[in-house]
C-alpha cells in the first residue's frame, strides 16, 4: 500500500474513532492534495513526495515543541507530541549507524569518493538515513582507507 493510501485509510479510521490525530491527518491530506495539484499533468504523487510533506509537518511540530513551555501549556505540549507520534508512522525506517557504515564500506572498497558515496546513498536509500551521520561515517572511513 502506498504512503498516500495508508494516510487516507488512517485518517478515515481516526475520524470515525474521533481520535485526536484525525485533525493532523486531515490537514496532512489537504497539504498533499494541494501539492499534487501543482504537479505536471499526468504526474502522480510518489511516496518520496508524500514523505517530504510529512517531514515538513514534523519540522513544524518540532518547532512548536521548542517554543512551548511544558509548565505553562502542558495540554499544548501533549497535543504536539501526539501529532508528532501520528506523523512519524509514515516515515521510512531509518538506517542504523552500523547499516550506514556497512553501505559506505562497500562503496569505499569499490574505490568511491565522498561525492559518489553520498550520491549512491541518496539514490539507493533516499529518506532512510541521517545525512549528517552518513557524511561523518564516510569521511572517517575514507580517511582510514
């Protein structure tokens, strides 16, 4: 099932259950719909497009959490954390540092440089890794080679 189909199904289920995450899922669907209208005719939303929108929403929730004072607005903090939990479900599983290291080691053994390593990571594992960690691992392995 595609990410978009999963979000739609979960939004319907949340609305029927009158769940608090229904609001954020409906808003997310609205943003996805708006974005899909700006795409070229005949081009559909890909899972990568949907994940990018989910990441954008998560960034907003994180900024909200930073600004909220847990002592003064405990309900708002709890709501923002619930939104975050509801959105994180739609992100792809992140690679561990060990998995990133194994991937980078394989590329280093092929003689790849930092640009080639990061490019192949982006192409083969898009959205599944932390770029900062991947860059650090690649630099350290290349320095040791």
